[in-house]
């Protein structure tokens, strides 16, 4: 399945994900949002917490702003540890 068929992901994110070896929806699901975010952060230091939310939302098939609060909290803690 194409990455752009997933919620929250457009052509630009598809391009960035492809540059880090994630080419399909299955690749993203298997990689997970945190590992995908780490890979992106190495090449694109401007990626931020919202990008991490969008990746998780894509995996969970939900709008990123509708993620459960505990999921958001976990992702924020993960992101904060990278700083």
C-alpha cells in the first residue's frame, strides 16, 4: 500500500520516508513511528513532535490530533529525550 494512502501522510512526507528506506505503508507499520522518526531526524533535523504524531496517526489510521492522550504523552517523552 502506498504511503500517501495513509492518514496524515502527503507527498512530502512520502519523499522523506522513502529517503530513509521506508517506501510502503507496511514498511512504516513494521518500522514503527519512533524508529521512523529517528531516521528522519538524522537527515531532516527540523522534524518535530507533530511529525512523530502524524507517523503514529498514520500507523493507527487516525488523525494525528485525535491520538489518545497517553499515546501523545509517550511520544512527547520520547521526543524530549532526543533533545
